């Protein structure tokens, strides 16, 4: 790796890497936007603002609103993972991407690891309940010691369309999500 003459510049080998990351972020935006749209539909139905899709080979194979108001375990991510399982006939979703408008909670994160998704992409971080930022389930290499049950550590990308997702959350009292999370009194 060669450093540019000006020490404030990036190493020249970092530039292609950063370009690839930006292209990757652009690729994810339409899928994250779909999750944001689903989260609005969840609010319109009287549920919490969550939406999730599963994408494999560039195609949406499952999508879900949040149904936790009726059954607490029916988070959008869990329902979408179950739907993908039904459609593909397997619980091995290697090569699939789980998208969500919000960072998956611990339960959803364990499910993503059990379904062996290869990548998780979300908009809003969840510093109080996040299965990545708070509990680090997504990157827990210890889970790989149980290969029949858990997949490898997925690639995790957060913050895609965060402002757009936050605009939907601002319609609800759920202020525990996003980079400006706070507790209302």
C-alpha cells in the first residue's frame, strides 16, 4: 500500500475499496426503501413500524410487515424468514440477504444466524435492543462452533437510508431506535 504525498490523503489502495462500498450501498437502497414502505404499512395497520424482506439472487423472495401486536414473536424479520423457508423449501438461506428498516433485535438476529443468511442490511441502528450494535449476535464467532444450527457471521451493513426510516419512526413513540435514540419521560 502506498501513501499519497500528502499525509491527509487516503492510501491509494483504499480508493477502489471505497468506490466498491459506495456502489454496494446504492445497490441496497431500493430494497431498504421497500422495508421502509412496509414499516409505514405496519403503522397503518396499527402495529409497530417494522418491515423486512429477503432477497436471493437479486430477487425478493419474501416480505413481511410487523405482526407483533397480535403475536409478540411475529416480528417482520422472523415472518419474512419463515416465508422464505416455505417458498424455497429449506431453512438454509445461504446467499440470501435479510433487509430491514431497523436493526434486527436479538431474537431476529438469532433467527438470521439460524437461517444462515449471508448478509443483513438495515436502515436504523437500535442501540437499546440491537442484535448487532448492542448484543453483537450478528458477529458472534462462537456461534460458528455449532454449524448445524448457526451459519457463518453474515456481512452486516447499517445506516442505509437511515433518515428516511427515521421519518417513519418519528410518527410513533418508539424513540429507542436510530442514531439519536433517547428515552421519553
